[in-house]
C-alpha cells in the first residue's frame, strides 16, 4: 500500500534532515535574525533537494546517481567554497533593524542557498542509497505510485523537521538582544566556515 511507502519516506526524510549540520546552523541563525519564515524557507530549500535526491533513489535513476558520485570532488569543491563564503558573510554581518532585514535576505535567496548547498553534497545521495537499500526498497521493484509516495514522504518528513526547528528557535527570538544576535552571527559564521574548510580538505586529501 502507498501509505506504507509514504510513512517510510517520512522516516527517511526526517532522519536525513535531523542531524545538525551547516543547513541546521543556517536555519537557526536566520530564524533568530530574520524570523521563523526565513528559517522555515531555508529548511524547505534543503527539503526540496532531499526530495529530489529521494526521487533519484526511488525511481532508480542510476545514471544520474552515478554522474553525481563521479563528480563528487567538484561538487565538494563548489559546496565547500560556497560554505566558506556564507560563513565569512555571516561572521562579518551586523544585526539589522526589522525595516531593512527583508532587503538583506529574500525568501528566494534563503530557499535557493540551502537548496544549492544540499544539492552539492554528494553524501546526501549516498545516504539515500544506503537507507533505501537498508529498508529493502531497492530490491522490491516498487511501482511509480509507490516511488512517488516515498518522494512525497521524504519531502514532508524533511519539512517537518525544519518546521519544528524554526518553530522552537523562534520562541527564543524575542529574548535575544542585538548584541546577542551579533554573537549568533559570529558563532554561526565560524561553524559554517568550519564545515566549508572541512569540505575543501576532503577534496585535497
């Protein structure tokens, strides 16, 4: 039944999204500085990329998966450089007033940046392949309806995590002072920069 595959997709999407990495740090930082909407939209960018990779795994698009794996060095390089850019930009940015905040970070920019970061992480497709194999979804010869249910579940599961994370973080937003936001920017920037440097090191070694 498709509901079973939907539930499996929910589990996969949530488990892929939940570990706190650079996207999670960005989501927390943007929620604190720009509000829950920006934090949630940032998470939905990652959820969309997760669903796309879930689609590759669920529909057995091995030629796409193989291409991404073969190009993982370039993907790590681009993703690592972008993380370094985001980390430095976050570190040096100063908290802004509510009036000018939307001009600094648009909904499309928040969504697109995390979508791009998730797509340039080849570990994501490898994670999906491993989980699909572990759940016996690769060998089962699932039909298109079941595969679509899995992809939908992956997106909803991932989106549920980002909704939860941005919601919880949003509860603390009013309690954070301007000086506190400045430190959030600095700490977040250093963490994101660290992820970027780590990605670049994996390319070199």
